[in-house]
C-alpha cells in the first residue's frame, strides 16, 4: 500500500503542477493583453513601449499555441476562463475585463500568425468608447469591417442570467444532492449490517455530481449552506464531498480526480460507523475517554474501507489523514509528524468548514459563513495548508452563495454569485429589513456604483433561523 500511495501522490502532484503552470501562462498572456491595450492609450502606435508589450503578448500566445489551435479566453459571470480553467485576475486584468463587458465582448481568441501590428490595431479599437460601438451597430459589426485575421471575439454570455443561475439551476443540483444522501445512507447501513457495499452506485452518484459541479459550482455550494438538523450525519458527508469537489474543480484538477475527491469526501467519516452511536451523537461536551474513542474514527475508517472491494485507495488515505492537521492536536499521531496527501488536505479543509458552519442539534446557533472563513484564515498557518485556504476563500467568497446579508440600505439580500470583489457579491434582494419576507426579484451586484459611491454594501450576516427566512425555497 505504501508504494501505491506514493505513486498516486506523485501523479496527482504532477498533473496539479502542470495545470498550475498552464494557468500561470494564461494569466501572463492576459496580463500582456491588458498592458498592450493600456499602453495604446498612452503612446502613439510606433512607440517602442507599445510595440514591446505587443511583442511580449505575441510570444506568450505562440508558446501556448504549441499545444493548441487557438488561445481562447472567456468571461463568464465576472470570472476569467482560459479554456475550462478559471484564471485568477488582479486589478489591471479586471479593468480589461470590465472594458470587454461594457462593449458586450464575452471573450477573445488568438490564432496562429498573430502579429504585434494586429494587436496594436486591435488595442486602438478597444480603447474607443462603448458609445462608439453602440452607434456602429455593436462590436461584431465594427469588427467585421476591420481586418483582424488572427483575432476573434466571443459573443457576450449574458452575465445576469449566469448570476441568477445559482438559483435557477438549484433544482438539478438539489436532485443529485438528495441522490448523494441516499447513497451515503445505503453505504452506512450496508457497513452496519456487514453487507456488500454497492460501490458502483456510489461511483455513478459521484460522476453525476462532478458533471453538475462543473456546470454550476455556485448552485452546489448554495446547497451546502442549507443545514439539515435531522439528517446531519449524512448531510455532513455530502456537504464535505461537495466542498472538496468544488475546490478540486477550482484548482483545475481533472474530472477523474474530482470524482476521487467526491468518494473520499463522502467516506471520510465512515469510521464512525464502528464507534458506539451514543458517543458519536452525544450532545454537549465529551469526556476524555469519549474523546479518545472519537479519535479512533480515522483508523477505523481506513480499516472499514480496506474491506470494501472497488473503493478507491485514496478514500482510505483521506479517511486516515483527515484529522492529522499540522499541530499537536491532530490525530492519529504518527512518527515524524504527518505528511499529508493533497487530497487529505482538501478534504480536511472542506470537513472543517462544514463542521464549523453546521447547525447541529446541540449547538444553540450556527457560526455564520463569514466567521467560519475568518476561523479558517486565522488557522491557515497552523492547521491547514495556507495556499489551499486562500484558494478556498477565493472560491467560496467571504459571503458564500446562500448567505443572508444585511445591507446598509436596510434591505436583506441572499448571496447568489461571487464577483471579482469578495466583499461585493451579487445578491437577490429579499425584503426591507423592517418588513416581512418578500422576494423583490431584483438580482443586484454590490459592485454597482452611482457617481463613484457604492449603491449597497454589506453590514453583516443574518442567521436564517433568527430572521425566520426559509433560504431553502430560493435555492431548491
Ligand atoms: Fe472526521
Ligand atoms: Fe467529518
């Protein structure tokens, strides 16, 4: 087993780094494009600074073209994508994205043969005011009259539609969520009764979840914010799987690896099946002896899974490692300290966030998502991998989809989509703060400004139970 573990660890690492490299190359390409377009506003066409930025862009494009027919970027819902990979952006790039969006451009593709001169000509066109494009019948008709043989623009994907889709796609996500709960239940019962576990069913469930998450990650993350009191044990596993898989897709792991993360997430606590139920479900504080029993679940989990035919070996690794955080409280303790697999770190992070935000019967109220994120950030050096925490926060936002927020206008909003500013997501306005719950239907971006002032800002979060608002009806 040791050898197998080392091999799959190496493979996962290799493809993880290859993806990161590709994303970095894509980011640099978009950066040079932003620089060239900016320089075109500052310098005449023949200026060496402008020419040099266009040349750098061409070199980057040529490097990427070695493995592909075109270099294509897409803007969807405030995010930049290179092919299917989400590309993190900084200030200059997000300014260019806004410039694209305000001209109804949904993305750009570069083809072999691209020249610096063509870039400079394109940059000049891009710097014309949005009104110019409107007057000329839209960007595509302007583009058709110019000569850009190696640049193509993608049509704008309607951002509003995408923004609301966390709500609209909720039904589909909800169906696979329920399916996943049933699968975990069946698995736990089978282990209890010592019956054969149907791994095929679990694999199919996870495949469906992978597809749905790739299609709409926000809808799924929204679902994890609905905490179920009665089915907590099952929901915890499903939520952990969803968050782990979402982080996997955010890190551009491939579909198979995301599926493995899903299985690992669903089964990470399976070892609790072997422990006395009254301890596992005990409300309130555990005695020292009881705590020692609970700490056996990672080892029990690895043992249970070693008996299940057809289950990925990675599930055993993550079950064993998911509480071996980087401090002395981690368990089980191993000689020389833990060296965790990337997947164990991902599952541990998803597990911790889920547990912190969970509404277990014995907690008087749950920790709001923004405070949970704060706890993760505070512990990012000790307990978790700081790079993963950063990626997790970038993915889920400070105010995750499904969070109820109080706005400075007195309104209550439900977060439906992240934007480039983690403090300013898109929200669905539900009600006036003093009024009764009423969906106004307005889906607004907190980035919206009037004369340089934000129209709305978040002043705090609201516990849906306290405000007596049924979040589920908006997401389900
Ligand atoms: Fe656990
Ligand atoms: Fe757990």
